[in-house]
């Protein structure tokens, strides 16, 4: 009896091929998704810039802006009330530029965002902005300011890096319009109780030896070729015994002229001389510096 071969119908073969193709497509999609997840996780672990938290940008900024706290913080003006941290403020750094977000954390650190990109990060080791008289993290003084000190049309960062009884040090970080970020790796300049002269494009550092203002070191830096260069200094210190009567001071000043340092003043002064020299430039500057703590002008 002849053998009978069982034949599969053409419709059944077509259905099998269709199902196999469908499963192949699903397997390919799953493989692509898995590879994408792995790539994303590896990128995150290799230093991908963090995203700005929406609650810091929208919640904190909108809430505090209504009270004008951010305006005071970013302008360096005095704050008559404690501003609790964390707080995020928003401001452009050029007339036609997009806003940047300045996020101050509870430890006193600062992270600056442009959109969702981090363009500057300073830890609490780089800054000293917390009010030492409060157990909770507060800002109560002018510890930060946006100001163009590189004269390129973009505001730079001035932030307090140390504080004392009568000396407050500020670090300046310049904005780089080419990189579209702040150069926060190292400060452009460190200055004590600084005064900024936009006309002469100088920053003067005023380090007081004590609260009386009779001992001090003043350094003047000029902005030249993209950097601040020291161009003058002035100092006054006690050279006699502090218990002597009258106390004597040595007053010295130097200027950089034609690439060389020259002594412009070298004199011994008594307390009486200081009283008679109240209108001297150095004493006038010291009186002005009393407001530098708050205004950074």
C-alpha cells in the first residue's frame, strides 16, 4: 500500500513564519532598550552633569521672590532679616541673556544652573556665607553679588569665602562667554573687604589688622589682559611697644610704575600724626570700607 505523506497547508506555513517574525522584532526591541539603559547608567556614573531639581527652581525661587529676598541676595545689598537656606534665585547675567539659577544649599554651598546644565559648583569648603550667630542655616549679610568685574558685559560672581571680626574675604569667579559657564575651578581674585572701582577697573583689598583701623594692609589690583594684576600696596603697622606713649606706626606705600616697583611713602607716624591725618586717602578709604561688608562697592 503506497505511503501517504502528510502535507502542511500553505496557510499554516504562513502563520508560523509571521509569528516567528513578530517574536524576532520583539526580541530586537528588547535588546535595543537594554543596551540604551546600560549606556545611560554608564554615562551617569562617569560624571554626567546633574539635572536641576524642579522644586528648587520653581518652589523655592517663586516663594522667596515674592518677598524680595533673591533681589537682595544677588545684588549684595544688606538683608535686615534672616533668609533660610536652601534657597534658589534666578537672574540673567547679561542684558539680553537667558536667566541662570543660583541654588544655595543648607551647608552654604552654591550650584549655578543654566537651564538643566551645571555651570558652576562651589562647596561649603569654598564658601563661608552662613550666619555664625544662628544654629539654623541662614544668610543675613551681603555675602554674594553678581557684578561685571571683567568688563565684557557679563556679570561675574563675588562670594564670601571667609569671615572674621572685621575682615571678610571674597572670591571672584569670572563668567566665560565662550564656554558659557563660570570658571569656578579657581577664583579670578581673592580680596579682603573689597572695593570695586569700575571707572579705573580696579579691585582694592583692605585687610584690617584690628578693629581700630590703625593697622592695615591695602592691595590694589588692576584688570589687565583678562587678569587682575597687583599695581599698588599700602600698609601701616605698629613699630613701637604697644604700651608705649605715644605709639609709633610705620606707614609704607608702593606703586608699580613702568613694570618696576617704587616706594612712594615710607614714614614713621605717631598717634597724634594719625589724628592730624584724618583726611588722608588711606583713612578715608578705611571709613568707606565699613560699608563694604554689606554693599561690596
